[in-house]
């Protein structure tokens, strides 16, 4: 996504939402580690680290876009 086209407020909102999604992913992994696993839960647990990685990459891009907007 072209984050530079978003307003500063939209970027800030996206950053907050992305941070929340990352935290929920970490919480999910913690919960899965503590409870018995089913095949579906195992699949979720296996895919969640990749999702978190992608969210962290997006967060980095959003923070850079915000920095550029703030300097403009």
C-alpha cells in the first residue's frame, strides 16, 4: 500500500491498529502454548509468526511514512 498517500491522522491510526494486531498475535501464540492443541489450532500457531513478521514490516513502513509526513 502507498502509505504516503494517507493523511498523518490515518497513518497514526494505522500504526496503532498494527501494533494492536502484533500484540494480539503474540497473545495468541502464548495462549496456544499453554493449552492442548487441535489440528486447526496448530495451523494457526504455525502461521501466526509469519503474520506477525509481515505486520512488523508494515509497521516499519508506516512509521517511515509518518516521519516523512511530519517533516513535510
